[in-house]
């Protein structure tokens, strides 16, 4: 009887431990052209931690690096892209990224200042029939767990422009969200990187959590 109890105990512990293993992952897009795709090294781990704690998600604590042309991208409901400089997608990458987004994937592009003109050009290759449109503040992406009735929080100042959220909408579905003049990913970084106020960092993380929640529930 004692051996039976011990066996059941360890079986329950094993099953509980297995159930707690992360089942979801987030990808960070590696692209060509010379831009610093690797910027904001602490941002995604902090966002993942925030989502796991506050949305009760089960995301692996570190992001995976995903190349634009890799078929591995289809394993990730949410892919994040950032940087300051040039972006170039070759023909194979264009086709692969389009297939991913049409199949239900979600791409968040965060302009880390200087990305705007390059990403608009390259995403036009991916969806030549679409234009980026500014999303109304009533859009579901601003109405997830955290409500942003006036749109994106302004994390860092560059040109004195208001933060804007643009989307590519394919057959009625938001497949790509572009945060502009916001520096949202900078707000996810460790406090020591920019020394931003905690209230501002919290707003950035909450908006990031909305993006993740939207992507995962619409995958």
C-alpha cells in the first residue's frame, strides 16, 4: 500500500510538472539590409514575464530568433520586429512572410526610430494590394485586458509627433501592427536601460500584453 501511495504521489508530481512546462513561444524577426534587428535585448523577456504573470499565459521565458524566410515562423502566433535602420526582404522571404500572415500569423513591427520608410517599402512587397491604415482607438487591439482609449502610450520623444498604430488588414483580419513614434519596445526594457518612470513602463507592458493577447486569441 505504501509503495502504491508513493508511486501515485510521484506520478501526480510528474504530471503537474509536465503541465507547467511552457507550451507557447514568441519569435523575434531577424532580417537583412543592415538594420539592427537585435535591438532591445531585454524587452521581449520582460514582456513575456509580464504576460505570464498578468494574463496567466504559459510562454517560454526567452524569445526565439526567427529568420524571415524560415518555415519555422509558422510555429509562432506572435512575431516581433524592431530596429532603427534598413530592412530588405528578398523574394523568398516576401513569399514566406505573406504565407505566414495569411495563414493566421501576427507581426508586430515596432519603430525604434528610423524604421518607418524601410518597413513601409518592404511590407508593400509582402502585400502590394494593401496600405497601412491607422487603427481607430475602438479597435479590439486597444480593448483587450487593458483599455487604451486614446491609443498607444508615448514612451520616448523623437520628432514631436503623436504615437500612432497602423495596421495591415487582409480580408478583414489585422495581420500586421506597426507602432510608430512610440518606442513601445523601449518601454519593455529593464529599468536600468533608459530609467523610464515605472508608470510609463507599466503602460508600455500593458499595451504589449494587449498585442500578445490579441495575436494569440486570433491565431
